[in-house]
């Protein structure tokens, strides 16, 4: 698998580190960059850095909200997978952003660890196969899609 490049944008260092630990736990060969603001992240993008997956907090100081930042990212890098992380409970506007294709997903803070891992897996699947991603909508189900072979006595049952 080719390495997937992540960018985590959040003004809180603890949140960036928590997201990075979870991503590394799922994909140890990925690269992760961090930005403390949307302006810093835009500077990285202006420096011709490309990121496959961009995860951004919505409420950061400095004026530019995460949703607006990701809107700018979508206009410049439409193939990037964009995920919004927010403590705001106005899920209607975020669901609409997912439906319109602006966002790949959004996560409510505090996030459920299983849901976060599922979103990360789905984002990586989309990066690796943009046309064939199958959304894992059950974060508690670690089924990898492979059917068990009834003749296989190795003890493997098709689950991760």
C-alpha cells in the first residue's frame, strides 16, 4: 500500500496528537503533518504540499472556520478526502456538506474511538480506490468484507 498523507488542522495540540495516534494505530506507514490553524494549513498547501486526507477542527481562532477552510481546499484539491471534526451540534449543515460532496465525513467531539477508526479506514480506502470505496457505517463491525472459506481450517474466519 502506498503511504497516505494526512494533514490534521486543530488549534489544540492535544487534539492533534490524539488524532495522530489513532491514525498511526491504523496505518503505521502513513505520514502525518499538523497545523495549528487554517491559515497555517493554507500556507502548507500554498507551498505545494499535497495531502490525501485533511482533517480539520471547525472552531479555531483566527476567523476562518474549518468548514470554510475545507471548502477552499475542495476548490483547489478536489481529490483530497476532507473530514470535519466539530463540537458544534448543528449536524444538519454538516450532513448537507457530506451529501453535497464538500466533506467526506464529519465527527462530533468528543468522538467515539470506534467511529473515528472507521472514518479513518474509509478515508484511506477512498484514497486508494476513489471509485470503489465501500463505507463502513458500523464502527463496531471489524468485518473486512471477505467471506470465510468453509474449507479453511487455519482458524482465520475472515475477520480483521
